[in-house]
C-alpha cells in the first residue's frame, strides 16, 4: 500500500488513488502545480521545490498507510529504547526530520540494523555525535562509524569508554609489522 505521486524537480506531489498507474500531465508556475488526466483537472498543490520531500493531501492517502507507519514506529522506538535511550532519542529526531512517514520507517529500520554491523557501543556513540552535529538520517549516522569518525570526536560518556575496534582473530595489532612476522623476502 502506498500513495501515488508525481515528481517535479525531485519533489513529489500526491495524486488521487484512482490515477495510480495512469499518465498525468503537470502544469505549473512559481506558486502552484496543477495535475491533469486526459485534459481533466484532478488536483492542485502549492509548489514546493524542496528536493526529495512530499506534498500530500489527506484525500489522496490510501487507507491504513499512516496507521501502519505509526504502529511500526512505536515498535522501532521500543527496540531503540532497549538498545539505549540515546538511540531512541536519535530515531525520534530522524522521524521528525523526515517529511514522509515511510522514509522515517526505512531510515529507522536501517539505523537499528547498524548495531549488528558496528556493535552497541559504537552505534550509541555515533548517535550522540550525530545529535550534537545535527545529522539526522541513516546515511548520516552510518557514515560516522564506517569512516571511524566516532574515534575523532570526544563525547562525554558515563562509565568506561567503549571498545571501538571489534575483537577479531584476523586483527594483527599495532606491533605486527615491527615484528619478525614479516618475511625478509617480502620487503
């Protein structure tokens, strides 16, 4: 279930559900976007040039979409709270930053998945950094531990600092290349 949209300059405008899959025409000026189907006017929106955002009319929504997103976000908030209250706070800020509820759900699901990839402590630290710098979204958060940015910023934390490098049997350590483990012929 989803809304049906048309795009103008990477901004999305809703159309009534009866027109899903049909070709529509856009007429627009600096203030309005008018949408036509077979020369018949079907809706008008105020023009908005904010890229990758949505202009919607309540009458264009398919049944249950908002309700399903709200239920899903409640579940996401619960899971985030179980990880750490900072993660829940960050996901709530992401949900506010996203204009479209489905975007908020997708970003939030991705953020929760980062715990498996980077570990609990690194994700919590990354959320704190992202909040501090006003970076709200999956890609923004994922870039912090992926680029090891969380090691560059000092963030006050209660208790001991987290282990930023995961333990793994293939990690050689800082002294490996200065030891006799390097074969003289390989130099």
